[in-house]
C-alpha cells in the first residue's frame, strides 16, 4: 500500500490567488489559508454598491483564524500584476507562490467573433495571467525559490466547438509554463498548469444533475492546486488534470518520423495514424530527433 504523504505546510509562506472571489479560486484560497499560508485574494470588484467577493473570501479566512488580504484589480489591467506583487511584499514581506486562476468563459462561434471580441477573451485569460506571472517572476528568480500554477483547461488541450478564443488562450498558457519551466529550473522556480473540471459559477449552467455538481466540487480540486504551489512540488512544465478526487497528466507528443519518399500523402497519413508516441524535453530535442532521421543525400531517391 502506498504511504500517504502529509499535506503541504504553508506556514509563513505567501501566495497570490487571482480570480479567487468564487468557484475554484475561492476554494484554492481557503485551502491554502487553512494550511497556514498568507493569501492575497484577488478578484475584480465591478459593482462597488455590492459587497466584494474577494473581501468576502478574506473575511471567511480571517474568521477561521487565517491570514489574508484582498486585492480588487482586474487581471487584464497591465498594472494589476505589479500591484499584487507589491501588496504581497508590503503586507507580508515576501512572495512564495502564485496561482493564476482568473479567467472568463466563451460561447460564440468563430464566425460571430470580431477580432476585438476574440482579443477581449485572450486579454483576460492569457494576458491577465501574463501580467501577474511577469511581475512575480523576477522576485522568485532573485530569491531562488518560487512556485507558479496557471489555470489551463481541457479546451486548451483538446478544443471545443464555439470556444476558439477560450481554447486558444488556454493553450497559450501551456506554452508559457513549459518555457518558464526551462528558464526557472536553475533557480528552483517551478511552473506548472492545472486543468480543472469543477462545478463553478462559470460551468454550473451546463451541469443540471445535482450528483454531478456534488462530484465536481471545487474543493476536490483545491488540494491538487495547493500541492503544485507547495515546496513539495519539485517538477516543472507539467499539465495536471484534476476533478472529483482524481488527477491525471497531459503531454505533448510526436509520432515516429515518416519519410516522404513513400509519397507525401502516404507519409502524412502514416504519421497522423501512427500509434507510437514520443515526448521531448524541449523544442531543441524534438528538432534534433527529427533531423537525426532525415535521409542522407546518398540515400535519397533520385529526382524523376
């Protein structure tokens, strides 16, 4: 029987969670605070005549004896990232982790998009993440420690009809964390992505079965996000899918190389249908492997 490891202890650590006013972000913030973290709870405050969702989460944390402070900056504002990092350091003296969770959904066919409406989705889901990651990065690199988790999606991995902007923005985040994982490794800065499935205000309208809603509680994803942003996490550049008390990993893979000498169409079809799959540590490794299979000039078929 596999020994169960203890939950991460975040005592004295400081973690920023964006999009933390409700849904998954709220569960992440509550989980981290319950395990000792000082949490910066970020969520935009659109209607100032109503209570702030971020402040409500902070109040929950404090009522339970935890430590948190609210931040109301919208993620797509370029100034939001530096502002959140500054708030963390001014208030708690440091920054150890970041869960970039803020995002918006989409239900619009590509034909009905304008470039501006497409960009609006991308500005929040990708650029909103980039702003805070870019601000936190030099702090973590300089102190030679940091944990970053970005929120991608099954749509970013596999796409969905009517979600071209959402799928693109979430797929771009996977490329970002894979590049940052390579850069951050030497300074113990780990960057990973979580692809959660959960019943949240964003998804609940599609989940009419109460059993499914209970099964896909955000609270069942929170321990996964918490572990990824903890000191216990020592891998980087990975995509972890989480839902209903389960996890699995997603990978970018390539087929075996097929020679065009067999005929272009045949070679392409053979590559697409090939069951063999290979993983590479970075783009250079993938390129080097492909080139190693290129036929030599002597071995090429003579031109017809």
